[in-house]
C-alpha cells in the first residue's frame, strides 16, 4: 500500500498548536487530528511514496513504545486507507 500526499485533492498546511483539521468529504464532517494523527500526516513526504510499515516504524521510534503497537499500526492503516480512497481533504476551519 503506497501513498503520496500529492494524490487528488489532498494538500497540507502547517497547523497551529500541532493540530490538523481534516475534512472527510465522504462523511461531510471536519475532524481534528490529535498529536499522533498529526505526526502520521507529517510522515508522508511531498512527491514521495511511503508505506504503512514505514509510517508504523517511524511512530514506534517517535513514541518509543511497545504497548499499543498494534493499535498504532491499525490507526496508521486506517488513516492511510482514507487518504488512498481520496476521502480525506485537508481544510482550515473558517
């Protein structure tokens, strides 16, 4: 499973207070990512491809934890899956 941030309508902005607002066009709602979610988003390089295992490994390094490793991996997979389906669009709250 490979993704790039440049797919479709996905874009990135620099968040204030380390939060990202994501507009889910499929569910028509705005979600605020927590620090873990924001970090997952920041791991996706511009114009480069990355896979879920790479993201999971980076998260494990960042948070240095074995507890909840499967939960982190599942969160990363779901987040990446939403990006691949093009259902998540970055937006600023107006």
